[in-house]
C-alpha cells in the first residue's frame, strides 16, 4: 500500500468517463487506485466551479481528494492548458449554433441578445480569443460589433454576423487551398511508420516522400490534401503521416537549394457535430482532441515502432517460482540458479506488504529465459533448496504461448471468442473497430435523442462460425436497424446483432455491405495474434480505441497483446476477479485453446427471408 497523502496533496489523472446528463463521472489515477482500490469520483458541481458543464474522456486533470466513507472524491480541480480550452470549445460552439439558429429566424429578441453576450464572453483563454478574432470568420469581432449596434436592426453588421456564423459552423469548401509547408504543425506526439488505411495503406512514409520528390504523386492529388484546424495561433494537421512525408520532401528539396512546393489544405472549424467527408465520418473536434497530444506544440513528431508485421515479437518465456522465503533477494536467487546450471535472462520477486499471500513468510517470483527451449530445460533440472525451502516451479500461464513473427505479406491472425464458452465466433482478420454514433430506437423522437459518439466492433456476417443467426431480430419492431440476432451455438450467449450498414457511420456499408455484424463488447473476448494463450476482455470498445490510436477504421488483426497491455496499463500476471468492475480491461487465460479446431465452420440460420450467412 502506498503511503497516505495529506488532503492538500495534488493528484494527477485522466477523465475515465463523464456523463453530463447524470452529472458525474470518474477519474483514472494509478496512485489513488493503489491506495483506495477504486477510481476517483468526479461530481459535476466541481466542473461548474470552473464554468464548464462537461469534460471529454481522456482529458488530463489535477485535483485534490476528499475521502468520504472510503470513497475518493475529486475536488479543487485544475485543468492543465490546453485541456481547459478544449472543454470550453464544446460549449462555445453549441452557443454559436443556438445563436445562428435564432438569427436565421430573424429573431432580435432578448433571447438572441443573451445568446450573443454568452458567446462573446465564454472564451477565457487569450489564445482562443485571438483565434476567433483573427482567423476564419473572425466571429468575436462580428459579435462585438453586432452587440454595439443591436438596436439598429438594419445595420449591415447583423447580416455579416449571420454569414460569419454560417461560415464558422460549416465544413470547408471541397476545393483545397495552397499553404506553405512550414505553416502547418503536427498534432500527435508520435505515429507509426506505415499508412494504416486510405489510398496508401501498407506503404511506408519514406515511399510517399519518394513519390513526391519524383513527381509521381503531385501535391494537388486528393490523397495529399491535409485536413487541418486552426488552434492557438497555428494550423494543425489531422493527417500526421502525410504531413511527415511532406516535411521530409521539403527538407530534401531545401538541401538542394530549391524552394519546396506548397501543400494543399482544407481548414476545418472546431465544431461539435461536424463530420469529416473523407469517408471516415469522424467528428472533427473529437478527432482533434484525441490527436492533440504533441509535447513540442506540433513543431516535431516521433516515429514509433509498431508491433506487427515488420517487428519481431519477443520470444521470452517465464517460469513461475513459488515457496520463496521473503528474505530472498533477486541477486541471491539469480546466483542460486546460475550455480544449478541454469542460464536465466533475469529474475523478479513479488512481495506484498499487506500479507495477502499464503503465509507471511512466503513470496513468489518469475525467472525469464530467452526462449521456450531454455525454459523447458530449466524445468527438468534438479534445483536445490534455497534457504531451506524447496522451490516450486511451473511454466507461467502467460508464457505457454505460440509466438508469431509473420513476414511481409503474411496476414495477421487471432479470433473473436465467446465469453461464455471461449469458442471462436469470428476471425479477427475480418473485424474492424470503427467510430460512429449510437443508433436511435424507432419510438424515440429525433428531438429527444442525443446521438452520442461511440465505437463499434464490426465484421462481415459471412465470416461467422459456431453461431445461430435468428432473422428477423426479436426486437426488430422497436429497432428496425437490427436485422438479425446472433447467438453462440454452444452456450447460447448473445454475441451481437446483424445491423443495417447504411445507418452506421464510418463508411461501414462500403466496406461490409448492408448486413453488418455488430459484436457486443459484453459478450466476446479477443484473442490477439501474438498471444494465443491469452484473451483480452474490455468493458467498452472506446477503451480499445485508446490502444489502437486515432484511426477511425482500425483492423483489430493489427493489434498485439503486448501493445494492448502496455497502453491499457495491464499486468499479464495479475489475477482480476470477475466481480471487479472497476477495471476497464483485463487479461485472462484462453481455456479452450487446446480444443479449438480452426477448420470447423458451422453456422445455423433461422430462415425468414434471408439466405444462410455462410453461403
């Protein structure tokens, strides 16, 4: 247990969830979780003290703790810039939309005036106010002039404000504009070496740089147009890998004492509800907020190594050692094993000061070997007692693995498995993680429905295995977008639905057709390519989106267990109880690996006007 901190101590965390309608949420903080065993409660009253009504998931936050009946509550919040600005932009654009609608109806009442004053005074950040006064529609200047001449309804400033708001709240023209390369900045801290989707999918960034230098791909090509936003005095790109190729091109040209060409951009307004038209249908402001993590204010970017086709997966194998005396230290254990003839790479010992292990004098640890062959030899060795104790050795449950190192052109593998019986139900190679909005039930009026952005795990219906597809869906009368229900053939678990792809965002219908398999997060587990002995369980698909990065359409076969556990902060050897609902994800053993037959493809269909899914 960590040492108790005073009530004046400042804690650092990230917003895990917040629902404005409910007025509360939770903050992820590793130190607080270690001390209290739960996430920190966030009350909406604390946000209102900062003059904001909501806060995006993932926002960094500094706070103090008020502990009531063992439950930590966040108080005295501080939102590090620019997070506070990002939160304020949500509310600012909503007020602008309201004002624009009122003025469109030629409403010059007190209600319109109050909305105008609210929008004019909302932004507290000097940089944000400068953005809204000097670039784009220059809304703040228009608001100020309209307020001063509000009584003169015929003054041209009122019409100028209407046109300015329309420009501020609309997507940019399809025709891109030229811009000097040095005026565009990055948004992300790092990115991968290859393009993960789009017309250059699978190609390395250096390849695109070469195409630009040779002139085979011109800057006017639609695939080279950068989507940018103007934020805190700079144009910031949402196409970071493309911008990297363009910057590399510029550097190469400048070394030859030549002037680089200009790039083409479309400047998008930071507006809630505005969707990009590049096929991803992502909400522009949410895409920017997720991407804006640059530590250099966008002046540079790093290229990260991505676990996958081009990177070899570690072959390390661990042996679990138990019945260790608590007085034994790592150097002593290493020396003992070396004397016995073993050649471990490293050793580690776990100790619990709380005494939750069996007996106060017991502890356990791991011995790591370079490969499975060395680990197997170690298990056959006669290891003498250490400090009078016989060491108990076994292959660690997360090291009984089939490590994969696919070469170029070899497809990734893995499965979506039923959480109830662990049977494979969909090959991971066909499964996509896409961003969209929650679909509306038939009996809910549009004006009463809030289209909340979320993430979906989808795939083709024809790839289903060991499943029963019931058509039409039992709830089709109230949710017409549901075409069929998908049940596990073995245990009867509800795996998800077959939905209308045309009603889903993210270009799903173009990729998978009208009948799209929508997998329920609560019913399935993920077997990733590099660890077939383990399964990844996540509570919400949005947590998985945090791991995969910022691509709207992500192939889950690209994801590895190593990458997922690092990004989600999971310990492969930790045992998380099924009753623990505070964890956003966990890793569990694949209990049906030995019984799985990948050649079986058996799908039952209850016919009701639809052909079998596997035909």
